[in-house]
């Protein structure tokens, strides 16, 4: 591992960490150590690092804000890549917006509103990065990434830089093609529209008020844990099933929002996984519906 660290440092990559606790990089504040954690600032650094990982047979994964991710207690074998600097830039050209994958999705929503553009109001309460939002087809309030994205710039596992259209990303509910064919999102271009500034501000304020009222903002969590089953809401099934407040270790079904699991302090990934399994079984028993997680599990 020391040779690998030295090779990366020789490429000018300064932020290389060993045994980095992933609890520091997830909104759940849960997760064991990653063998290797690197912050990469340019496309060249990224391509070089991927190449080095390939040569040395080191598995790698990219993380955004870790706001939809449960990292296991044993942590991640291989490398975790965090994008920074060049990947954190925003360019607005009329109604066309090109933004780096590391850019905050919430900040993007706010900046776009300041330009009087409409289309990304829904992003105002989604605490991830643009890269994570494209990967997940993040959405809320009746909209999602697929409604506004024009194209995404990617680095493929082969080391090739490509730009692919929205159609090629095969978006559906919380799904993109990137979930089957791994690639790194470098930047995204959105087609927005000129909007009414007062209307945009009012919609964003109303979305924010609703979230603050209905979601446990004060506690570490990862948003909705389960995907909504067709024609229903996971939160409704969990709440009607009387499971609000149910806890395993430090993980609890939020008393405020039934589809959120909160870390009440010292929760382990094992607690969350056990609670997820318990909810799946109880909901299946009562309603005959098997809930499927929306959150992603990374690590050993
Ligand atoms: C309080 C709260 C509220 C939330 N509300 C919503 C909501 O309303 N709607 C919604 O859709 N989600 C919501 N979420 C979930 C989450 O914010 C989104 O799924 C978000 O898009 C994840 O982005 P991230 O950068 O944190 O991704 P991460 O959790 O870091 O990663 C998620 C996946 O994306 C991949 N990924 C990340 N960056 C890249 C990249 N550059 N290239 C390729 N792959 C990448 C990762 O490898 C991982 O597989 C909420 C979460 C919280 C904590």
C-alpha cells in the first residue's frame, strides 16, 4: 500500500489517506475505514489514478456526499475517490448550465434560482452532489434529474472520456444506466428555462418548509430508505404498520418520517441493516408488499 501511496503522490495527488473512517464522509455518520481515500482535483489526476488502480488490481468507488450510502462496519476494501476543485465549478450560459460532479445539488438549486432560471427548484433539499444526483436520478416534488438534464460527461472504466445524452442514461425512478455500467460522472449540462423569480422563490420556500416540517433534519440520516412500491408510499406502509420509532441499536425508524432511519447516536451499519430487514419482514407480513431499499450499501 505504501508504494501505491507514493505513486499517487508522485502524480501530484496530495490528499491520500490510509484507513480513512467513512463515517466522516456519510450523512448517516456510519461506516468503517476505507483502505485508501483520495481527493482528485483534475481530469488528468483522475484518469492517472484509475489507471494506477487498474494496474495494481485495486477496486475503486466514487463517493459524493455519502447522502444515499450506507458503508459497512468493516469499511471499504480498495480505494474511495472524492472529486474536488475542477469538478466543483458552475458555468451559466443563458438557459444552459454546465456544472461539475462535485458541486452541491442544493447550492446548484440556489444559484440557478438567483439567475432567474426554473427547473431545479426540486433540488433545494437534496443534500448530495451533482454526480450522485445523476447516478441516482434524484428527484422530489414531482420532478427529477431526467426532466432537466441534457447530457453528462463521463470517464469510463476503460479510461475513455465521453459525453452521453440524457436518452443514453436510461433514466427511470431513482435509476440510471450508471448503476449497471459503472462510470464516473465528471460534469452535467442542464437545459433550464427563464422563470418568474417570485414564483421560483415561493416554490423553493414552500418545498423547504414542507421538508423541515416532515423530515428529521436534525439527525444523521440518508433520506428515504426504501423505494416507493408501485402505486403506494413506503412511508405510508411503515407508518400504518405501526413501525415508527422501532429501533435496533442506535438505528431508529424516525418518529417524524416513517421512511427515514436516523442514527440516534453510535449506530452501526449492522443496526441499520437489521432494522431494514425487520421492516421488510413486518411490512410483507401485514401488506404482502416487499419493500426494496433506495439507499446503497458499500463495503465489505
Ligand atoms: C435529509 C435527506 C433528504 C434527502 N432527500 C432526497 C430527495 O428528496 N430525493 C432524492 O432523490 N434523494 C434524497 N436524498 C438522498 C440523496 O441525497 C440523493 O440520492 C443524492 O443524489 C445522493 O448524492 P450523493 O452525492 O450524496 O451520493 P452518494 O451517496 O455519495 O453516492 C450515491 C451513489 O452515487 C455514486 N456516485 C456519487 N458520485 C458519483 C460520480 N461523480 N460519478 C459516478 N457515480 C457517483 C456513488 O458511487 C454511489 O453509488 C436525501 C438524503 C438526505 C440525507
